C-alpha cells in the first residue's frame, strides 16, 4: 500500500542497536523506522515507501545476506538501497556479493555511519 514514506528502515535483532541508530539518524535529519525480523521487514516495506534498508548480516535465526538477495530480486523492493553491517572478517565481501549497496563494519563510528548513509542516499 505504501502511503507513508520513511527515509530509512533499520532491521537488527538487537533492540539497543536499533534504538541507537534510530536516534542518531533522526538527529541527522532522516525519518526512521525499525524492525527486528524478516517478517516485520516484509510488512514494513509493503506499508511504507523507503529509500534505504540497513540490516545486520547475522540475525537471530536468519542470514541477512539471504534477505538482501531476496529483496533485490523482488520488483517491489529491488530499487531500495541496502546497507549491511557486520563484525565478521569476510562480512563486506559476502554482503556485497549478496547484493548490498554498501557495507558498515561493526563496531561502527557514528560519524562513519552518518557519512555512509549520506553517501548512499545522495
């Protein structure tokens, strides 16, 4: 239906990371919504128009790379930019291979996060 627009949807199974990122990105001037599971992400992107999804590579019981690849294959979501995050040593390579547009290494610096979001949304 997508009657509402948000700049960024954050999906992470860690509520503290979601809250931190939401507050930082809202302070930087973005509208932000969070979710914690693939089902809630699917519901969110069906209900809102978004420019960027930020998600963790490894979620409790789910692989963010598979979710990313699936989103990039669907006509409704294929044009949404996806930024993935991980502390895994091979995270950047595997996330980009899965279709992510950009990668942020965890732990991330707040200024780096904002700069990468600005970069991907310009």
